[in-house]
C-alpha cells in the first residue's frame, strides 16, 4: 500500500467585520459635514428699497429745453423767469355726452429767435412700465380725436408766450368714466405733451387687480419681485402697494403700504418690479402683494420663491453621495453574510476554516489498496467450516484454494 499524499486544505478567510456603531458614526459624520456646507450663508447687509425711477415718455409737463407747453394761466413774464403759484400741471375737463368743452394751451418760447410749433391731440395710455405715453400721429381713436385747435400751427417770437384755444367735443353715447388724452406740441425736433384728464359724467367704477407675481434671483444674492397691475374700472387710479413674505420659519419681509409713482389709466395693464435686497439664502417663501386705491379698489396676489445655495450644495452633494455609497456597501455585505448563515456556510469573523477534499487519484489508490487486502475464507457447504486435516490450522493459501473450490461447486 502506497502512502497517500496529505490533501492541501482550502482556506477561506473573511476580513474582520466592523461594528455597526462605527458604520453609523462614519455615516453621521459625512452627513453633518454635508449639512455644514449647505447651511445658509449670512445675507449681505442692504439698505431700504429705493423707488424705481420712471421715464415720463414725453407725456408729463411739457417743459424742457428752450421752450415749453402748459395749460394757460394768468399772464406772466417769461423773460423775467417768474412762475405762477396757481399754474396747472394738466387739463381737467368734465361733461356729459354731447357736451363741448373749452380750454387753452400756452406755448412759451424762451430762446433768442422765433420758432414755429404744430399742435395735435392724442390718446394717452400707460407704457409697459407704467410711464405716461401718447399715441402717434393719426393713431388716436378716443379723446385725442375729439380735440380741435383754433390754430394747428403757430409761430412764436423770441421770449414770448402764445395762447392757443381748443375745444373737446364729447360724442353722444360715450361711456362714463375717465378718457385720458394729451395736447402734443412739436417744434420739429422735440415733442412735448400736456396731460388731459377728461371725465364723462355717469356711474364710476374703481376696480384693480394684481396678477402674475413672481420672484427672480439676481446677482449678489438679491432678488426682484415682478408683478402686473390691471385697472379694470373706468376711472384713473393712484395705487398703493404693500409687500409681505413668509418663509418656513416665519416672516422674512414686510413693507407697509406706500404710494406708487404711477397713475394707472382705465383698461391699462402695466408690469412693475419691486427690489428685494436680502432674501433668505435657503428657504421656501410665499410673497404676497396687496394693492389698494381710491374708492375702495383693492387687489391681492401671491407667488412662491425657493432659494437654494447651489454652490455650497455641490460639495455637500458629493459628501452625501459618498455616505450613501458607504452605507450601501455595508448593507450589501450584511445581506451576503446573512444569506451564508441561512445556508449553513457562513464564515466566522477573524477565523480560518480548512476543508480537506480528496482528489480523484487519491480515491483510485484507496480502491486499489482495498482490492489487494487478504480476503476471509468462505464457509464450506453443509455448514462445516473445519479443516480437512482436522487440525484446525488453515493457511492463507489453503483458504484461497477452498474459496475457489467452493466457488466451482
């Protein structure tokens, strides 16, 4: 019998498993680091909101340069630079449908040479940003067409004022309310418009609405509140605005009602904006605008605004992703160990197990050794298994021969 070689053990080793407390501590540390990066930054100091400047659009007072136009008043010396305390800034006319109204416009030439001026009527409207504006030549369909001048062209000597009468004929069937217009004077290089507020007698309705409130972020952490005002009545309004913003943790902005530098004409829609210098860096806010005007007109609308410091979140997101990867890997390994435990083959931590697996050659050698071993003698027929010599001694060769003889029988 040849000695069988010793089988080589197959060793499976499982690395030491970290404690659950250590895993949780590492994950918590990563999450806290991410939150620290995502924390709201201190907002920059900012002053109070300033009023948004507007352009008259040539529709306000008609002064400027070397000549001016205005509603006529008591005589004054333009050369002496005197002003009239009772001077009007606009024309105000009121009458029923079918009425003919009268007034006068003064054109003052303050230059050192004579000038020629042309006059026309025009409808007035609000520009997109609320500025007073007038229709172009031939584009008027309302009060601008109802104006007729005594002279459409007038020549004014140097340092002299010319008064030009005009009439406004209100057509029959005109709806009650305000019908804004303007008297436009031009010297060929510049236009000057003088406002005309024409009110047709009858029922008056004051109605106002706020629409399309939204907040846009700007550079430097500031924001801008955009909104639209719509005059849904038949009278001109001078609105007042109040602003309020509420975040997740309370009120973050409050501005008391204040007058807007605006006269909102009937049927007009304007888009305005309100600066917000110090919005929260990380919050979800509801911005509410409340607008009021004379005769009980009021409107209110809200918009939402969410601020997230994306720059800080970049690093935080990376740490959160790393924390998720670590936790995911730990959970996967835990699941593998549990599966092996259920199968009865789970390795133990910090231990090595050896399994001896005989090869096919070793199994064949073992079978050959068994076949070469001496066999026991078979019993004789008749149940007598004693030796023929009667001495009871049996040699191996005799046993083999007896077994062969018995097999032949």
